[in-house]
C-alpha cells in the first residue's frame, strides 16, 4: 500500500472507526494473493501481437485514417488478407 497517499484520515486508532469501503476505494485497491501482487486488466494472449514501427506515405495514412476509430486494427486485417492468411 502506498503510505504517501493523503486521501485517508490520519487520526484512526480504532479499526471500528474506519469508513465503509466504497466502490471507488475497491477500484483503487491493490490486490494480492498471499504475497504475490495480482495485476489487473486483460489477461495476456497466447498469441500476443508485436508492436512495431512502420513508415507510411502521407496519402496512404490519410486513406487508412478515413476509416475512423479502430483504423490501426484494420491494418492487421488488411495485411492478413493481402498475404492470404485469412
């Protein structure tokens, strides 16, 4: 637990004086199983994608962006189709 947080009262002495847990407090809580910290979020995929950097011509990039939100993910689908991978 981060002891430098200033959002908790410093005058508690009796555990019965502790405030009731709110959903917001539970969302921020660190989760442990025994002594192992459990990371939150989406589980890692067995076939994780690899992040790369690629340079594209401005007109190609503009055309891809016309597709709107999710255009980056559509590049992978286009490449799979062009390479005959499904």
